C-alpha cells in the first residue's frame, strides 16, 4: 500500500499554537452547536480542553475569536466573532492553497517512503 502524506499547517505565536486544523474544527463546531460545551461533545473532547483551546486562540489574536456567555437559567452559549469567522475563513483558504501547491512534492515524497 503506498504511503499517504498529510499536510498540516499551524500558526505559531510565541510559544503557543495560535491556530491550526484542530482549532479550526473547534470553531466550526462552536458555530454549529452555539456553545463550547456542545462543540466539545460533538468532537468527543472534554469541556475543559475545548475551553483551554478557545482561551489560547482568544489570547493570541488582537480580538477574541469566540464570545461566550455563562450558562444558567437564561442559557448561555458561544458564538464566533467577526474576527473568529475571518480567521477561520482565511485559514481554510490557506490550507486549500497549501495542499494544492504541495501535491507534486507530496507525491514525490510518498514514493520515497517505505510501504506500510
């Protein structure tokens, strides 16, 4: 079976991974679920882990990517900010462009790897 390569992009900010494919997936899940807890459940992730990832994203960018309101009798929830939506959109475009640009190189490298 020929080797399969997977290209993953990460945006680093100081010692933090400010954004990457997992955080992009989390933002999409928050947009779908309307809450961090719902997104965490959908991704089989603990609420604490999801909250920590959101916290890192919010700290790394000039403006928060996610706005959340505490739960309780009046509900709560979370939503992407305009900046969050813009970062997510740009990251997905960057991923698509990088994958397209790397296809030839990835095929060459895959051919050099041992079969699994």
